[in-house]
C-alpha cells in the first residue's frame, strides 16, 4: 500500500499544476478583443482625416464594434456549440486577423464600419467562449484561478491598450496600429495550436436552448447583477474626463486610467484567490467597496488625492468582476454555460451602451457631480440582488461543493 503513495502524490501534483501557457493564450485573446475595441478612441482625429468624415462619425467605429458583439454573441455561440472548441477559438482569432487587416487597408468609411462590425462579432463569440474554455482545462477546485489568469488580458488592455495604441498611431499611423493587431493575431494562432488543448463541442442532443438557460435558477439574478454593476462602472469610466475635471485633473486622465488598470490587476489576483471558496463574499465586498468609493467621490470630488485613492479602490473592485460574475453564471447554468456566457456578452455590452446614454443625460442635466449618486443607486440594486440570491446565483460557501461544471 505504501509503495503506491509516491506515484499518487506525483500524479496529484501534476493534476494541480495549472496550464499557464494555455490560459495565457486565452488572456491574449481577451487582450486583442479589448485593444481592438478601444484602439480608435485615441486615434479619432487621424481616422476622421483619412476617411473624410467628422470626428463624431469616426467615433461610430467603436459603436459598430459593440453592436457586432451584442447582435452576434448568442446566435454564433449556439451555431458553433457542437464544433470542437479549439476550432471555434481559432475562428474568432482569424476573424480579428481578417477584419483588423481590412480596417488597416480600407480607405472607405462604410467598408471600415463593416469590418469593425464583424470584428465585434468575433469578439462576441470569443467572450462567450473564453471563460468556459478556461474551466474545461482544470479540475473543479481550480476553475476560479484558471479564469482569473484567462481574464488578465482585459485590465492590461484597458490600462495600456489606448495609450499604447495612441502612441503607435501617432508614431506610425493609425493603420499601422491595426496592422499590429493583425500581426499579434497571427502569433496567437500559432500559440493556440501549440499550447491550447482541444475539446469536443456539445452533442446536438445535449444542446441547451436559450430559453431553458434563461429560466435556470440563478442565471437571471447574475445577469441582472452584471447589468447594474457594469452600468455603474461604465458611467464613471466613460465620462471620467469631465468628472475629474472638478479636481483640476483634466490633464491627468491618462495617469488616472493607468492607476485604474494597475489596480484592476490587483483585483484579478484577489479574485483568483477568493473565487473558489468565497465567491459570494467577494462579490458583496466588491460592490460595498465601490459604493464607498461613490460616497468618497460625493464628499471629496474636488480633491485630487481622493480621486486617485478612490480610483485605485474602484479598479480593484472592477478587476475581479469578470472572474466572479462569469464563474457565478457558469456554475448556475451548468450544461448551458456557453449559452449563458453569450448572454453575459450581451448584458455587458448593453450596459456599456446604456451607460453612454444615461451618463450623457446626467452630464447634460445635472453635471458630472451627479455620477456618484447614480452609482450609489445602481450599486444598491446590485447589492439587493446578490443578497437575495444566496440559494441560486451567488451561493454561500465554497463553490466546489456541488457546483455545476461546464464542460466536464
């Protein structure tokens, strides 16, 4: 009996080892998703000049990308659910390669808009795939940490994507910036083929319909939390420039966003450490901390130190949001996890669009000082939903006990 212990220990150690190279390939996919989406933000004057449109019209290239994600995520996820998983992942990356290349070469505004729409569709499919893919690679009790690694590309892109893209665009031209995204896609294809394991898709008989997923206990509370939380986040993130102007920081927006992005990396690390055993507590703590930041911004919005400190805490609370919410959603949906995660893409991007509208109305009607009050209201709604969803959605205790497992 004793002679069998060393091999078992070695096998357990091997099983415990996370497939970091494969998970980082997923993180790189997420980085390209976010970087491709946000790249035009710092290059709008150059894009508008070369395409012969106004800056406002050039800004619609971001809208076209978001629209592609919202409209395509669910139908593409369902259509490809029986495909082998690595083929679907490669399809999304090839989509970025093709449509970023078209964007880089296009001299016609509507061709550019079409390419941006289909690049957004590729992103919608990618976001519905990444979390479930990361979960398939590891044992149940490792899924939270695996997802945290797979999601690390998002805050890096948010922190560095716009400033780096702006610098590259100004130094080499905006077309070169999109060309670099295509080059990264080529490298990523090789990375995926070399390091990312393949898995079978669902059997047609096992496929779970969208309506069945939506009525699964826990799915709707998580999606509702996504919408309320991301509305609050994106109101402040989208209109950060006019908000920090009250503290005289209008020339420091890039530094504030860098603080946010670096803090978000800390948030991802914390989420990776807590998601498997304390998911509910981590979500509640994140929402409460963000609400406290809102109170700080109400009281001291004209003080630079309060803005920097509040932004750091806000970044930490946001950094783990994707890991926490997608884990809760996939656990709740069980076999319908991929479809549920495609719904998450729609909810997330709809919140981004809704925040642009709601934040604009608040700014025009009451000024930037109204933002923290709106955040408090939305975060209060999210806290109420999470607090009441203790049986389904955001369960008490370690998630490894009886949690539904996508892809196992």
